[in-house]
C-alpha cells in the first residue's frame, strides 16, 4: 500500500524536527529512522500542540518502550496545571483509526498511574513518577489523555467505550472534570506542521464580527461580538499556540473556568453579559469588504495572531466545543482585535504593554463579598479582644503571624465543623459555592449570629494541625494510601473536628496551637487508617480525588465504620 502524501510530508518534517532529539537506543534497527522513531515523534508533537514547548523538551517526555503501560509520553505543564498522558500510533498508510486493544491498553495504563501504581513499568516512565504524583495530588490540576495517530478516521464509539467508562468513573456526575480525553488525527498534525510552530504564522481568515466598531487613535483596533463556535475552532486547531504572547496559558478545570463552562452549557445566550471577552494582538488586520458601511457584519483577515487576554475563556470554550459544538452555538463573545502593523519599530513594546496591563486587573472573587457581612466584623472585634487578628478582607496587613487567622482557612474549618456531609464534600468539589451568596445558605450556615469566635479560631488550629500531620506522614507512604491521605484532608478534618469539638474549653477558650496539635496527632492515624481500609475494601477502583467530593460515598464510608460514627 502506497504511503499517503500527507504522511510523507509529516514524516519528512518529523525527521527534520526530532533528529537526535528522540531516544531510540532501545530499538534494534539498521534504519536511522525506524518506525518507533515516528511513533515517538508524533507523541512529542502532540504535547507541543497542546503546550507550545520546544522539540528538545518534548523529546524528553517520551516514555515509549517495553513495559510503558500503554503510555508513550508524559508531560507536567505547571503553567496550565495540566498533566498530559499520550499514546501514539504511526499509520504509514494514513488511513484507519485506533483498535479496541490499543485503546484498552492505554486506559488500563492511565488507571494504574492515577492510582500511583508504577510496579513493573520501564525506567523512562518511572522517572516521571514524582511529577505524576505531585500533579495527581494537586487539587488544581487536570489530567488530559491524548491519543495521537496518523489515521484519517475518528475513534469509533465502540473503541471509545472504555474511555467513556473511565471518564465517568473518575469524574462522576460532577461538572468539574478531573480527567479529559482528546484525539489528534492525521489532519490535525498536518495542519499544525504546515502552518508552522511560530506564533507569528497564525493566520485567521474570514473572521466574522457582528455589531462591530473601530478606532484609529492611538492604535487601530476593531471590536464587536464573535460566535463561540469560531473561537472553539481556533482552539481546536491551534491550542496554546494562540497564547504565545500571553502571560498564562489555559489553566484547565479551575474553579473560575468551571464557572465559564457552566454558563456555556446552561445559559449560552447570556454568555456575552457574564464574560469579559477576549483581546487579540495582530501583526496585520485586513478588512475584506472595504466599501460597505454595514456595521451589523464585518469580515476580516488576521495575521500574526496572539491572544493576550481571555486565555481561560478561549480554552474553556474550546474544551466544550470539542465535546459538543452545538453546546456553544448560541453563545456570543466580546472581542477586541488590535492592529500593531502601524506601530513600526514600537510594535513589540506596544504588545508587551498591552499584554501586561490587560492581565493586571484584580478579579473580585465570591469570598471578597464576605467583607460586606456585619458578622465578619463582629467576629474580628471579638477575636481582637483575645489578642487574635482576623484577616477577612483581602489586602489586610498581617501584624502578628503567630496570632492570626485568614478568611480562606476559616471558611474551610467552619464548613467541616458542620454535620452536613454535602457541605464537607463541597469544600473539595467547589469551595467557591460556599461564598457565592452571603445572604443565604451555605454561607449563612458558616457565618451567622450564632457563630462562636472561640470555636472558629480553634477550628482553624485543628485545620493547621491536620495539614502539619499530612505533611509529616505523606513521605512515609505510597500509592493509594498516600492519595487517600492527601485528597481526604477535608474529610479527615471533618472527622477530627467531630470528635475534638467536644473537649473541654473548645467552645469557650482560645486554645494553644501546640495543645491542639498534640490532640490531633493522637487521633488522626485512627481515622486515616480506617478510611483507607474501607475504601480499599468497598471502592477499590475509585479515584480518591473524586471520591472525597462524592456525598454518597462519604456517607457510605461513615456508615461502614463504628469508629467514624
């Protein structure tokens, strides 16, 4: 069978890009570029397409080889807070897709690594163990599975079934996606390489702006609204290349991005009103219909594109679009397009200044509105009389670090003091929901006229003691027991508070940190070991990061142990 022309061109480009950058010393071949080279090269290329890193760095991400657990590349992107796992298949004929066995192998490998099971894996994958474990235990990280191949057909529903089951198992019914999947095919690779990796080469043609306007002074710019579907197409094609000049890439499934996603899915027609939009810098902007005075619709060509504000909006739209384009079809996005072409030698300076100032605005978070609640000031005054500083306003000056508590840690401890497991789970799954509205529950359950400053302060001390306990013990355990300790921190806090809040003076005296630490250390192990035993027995396949956000599972764990009742 003759080789596909696109494959021929990709093959040549990969040889040029990755010569001496992909380790093939474990491959027995007389060819300079054996088939394994191309398999590994497209795995590296998949990471570049998602993260915009260099070929040298991408080449060092390769784990392909004997005992690779079906994982050909691993990359921890600390900027995006995303952990990438890649499986790749080189189809020299440029046709077909992925087999069921190939997909199943990949899925089983992912199951093992997210449970920190590395027994029997090769040295290249084991070398990534620390990065993988750190990302898995980090609450702000998202994991992305990428299957990259040079076939021309999408993965079939039948082959995709084990992926779908894994996504359901890890993510549960939550809208917060800890694990996502994406496919990169022949055409995606070809277009990426054809357009070049240099950001300045990105050209967006036939860009339609609705209800547009323009300004000429001091820099020419156009503004209006654009369909979210168009932005989704951009992100699908270029990924993080779009953000080359931005100070941050797309961060994945953060709390803020989850909020953007929820609006897209539930109220797409209102997206324009809730979102600040995006800002694009261009080397050149051409208005394609010059003699029309119609401001309802404008057609533009953008050259040398870099999106300098709105990376989170764009990445979230792109993620939803890739899942279901129809989901964003009714959403409109505010867009600014700035033409730097007339800036001459000052083009780069202007780009830096616009990027910097566009990304230094302070965002108001839900918890900031707590400063408007009179109960917070009451609690501050009560604590102050006890010699304790309560910092409930953002930007407050710390006077004595040894005798102060913060609003963030107070929210967590107050939530875990409650008997309601649903709120304890919310601390792990969507802590922002606790302070969305200071006039009603759940916020009012945390802070109200009955909130006791003694209990509140001592609760924070317990939280700090548990964090100290986890830090001291996590290095002594591995695998799932370690994950249960790390991800179960808030459930552990709830269990410990349930017991310790009944001790003498907890509710009527400001206790000493060392006294609290001593009491906590003596009971933490009891709860941690029992919870781990139950999880291993009844939920052996459950991913701890999700399990501790699941109200039903937490209730089951409590029911299954007399120790926890």
